[in-house]
C-alpha cells in the first residue's frame, strides 16, 4: 500500500497514532491488515517480543510476540467498526 501522507502527517505520526488491533496470532493479524488495506486506511504495525520474561524457560516462551496495528486518530472509529463487523475485535 502506498504511503500517501503529507510531510506534516509523517512528522506528527507518533502522537497521532492509535492502537486499533493487537494479537498474538499471525493469521488474525493478516486478516486485520487485509481489511484495513482494502478500505484504504493507512496503518503501521509493531512487534513486541516478550522473551525477556521467560528467557531461561524456552518452553514457555515459544510464541510471546505481540503484534499491534496502529491507525491515525481520524481513522480510528472507521477502522474499529470495520474490524468488529468482520469479527476481529483485538483490543
């Protein structure tokens, strides 16, 4: 998806972004990305690895990565509505 934001929007992204979806599963994350992209809603994603809690117990830290999607504040309500109508309410 092409980034169509202006320079001002790119510079102010850190305080305008809102968490719209989070998941520990890649399949639901890909569904959420596809829904947002089909409706032309710009998003960014972050991965948070939580291995530092169980670094010595590898059997419990198999899939501790949390995936998060962020959208702009002005698109937040639309994005939440789209995800909830498709059965994905991740937050």
